[in-house]
C-alpha cells in the first residue's frame, strides 16, 4: 500500500524488478489454486511411498524426507507441519559418474529444479558447494527428486531400472 506521493515511483520500481505478474500468469495461478489441495495430497502419498521404497534399496545410503522418522529434523517437521510435498532427496552410494548414469537412465523423470508441478524430476546436486555454516560430508551423491502425479508404481519401476542400468554401466 502507498499514497499518491509515492505511487508512481513504487509502481515503476516494482515493474523494473519484475515484481509484477501478467494477466495470463495470474489466471493460471488462480486456476491452479483450485486443485492445489488434491494435488498436494497426491504428491505427498506418492513421495512417501517412493521414499520408503528407496530406503530398502542397496544403492541408497540415506533418504531425506521430513515425514520419515529417520530423517534429521523430523521432530521439527512433525511439530510445525501436518503434511509434506513431493520434494525430497536421497544419497546414491555411487560416485558422481554412477549417479549421473542413474539420472540419465530415468525415462519418466525429467531433469530440473522445479517443485510442485505435475511431472516428476530428478537431479544430482552438490550441497557441499553451497553450504557455508554446516558442512556436507556425506559419502555418495545427493539426488533431488520431485515426485509428480504419474502412477507411483510406474515411477518405482523407472527408478528400479535406472539403478540397474547405473550398476551395469549402461
């Protein structure tokens, strides 16, 4: 909010900084909000199923999903939240090349950083490059997953075949 004296300057600054939204983007956001609750429940259920499956895989050292009791920070998550989303990560035991082969072998997952979309995404990340307070000294490669709205069994099958392909060097 503002008054007449500052309105023009404030509006110009907001536009120059990109703090405005186009009518089409506003419409799409408003349309998406109508189904957000249903989509978030689907993201949560699928991601938890996949996270629990990943915990049983020999190529996985750790799974970082806040809704899992074993995850660091779970108590804080439980205190402050009543649900989760489709975004989580796991440590692939292989070296960077094997983890990249794993991601490359995925057929149903795109590669990218987006969050909350309908499509599933995977990406190897290097938190050690960005952490400045607490160091990252985990062995293996962190793989970031965004679980979308595809069939969960299909996503598990895709992850499974990617582990096999990465192990065989394919």
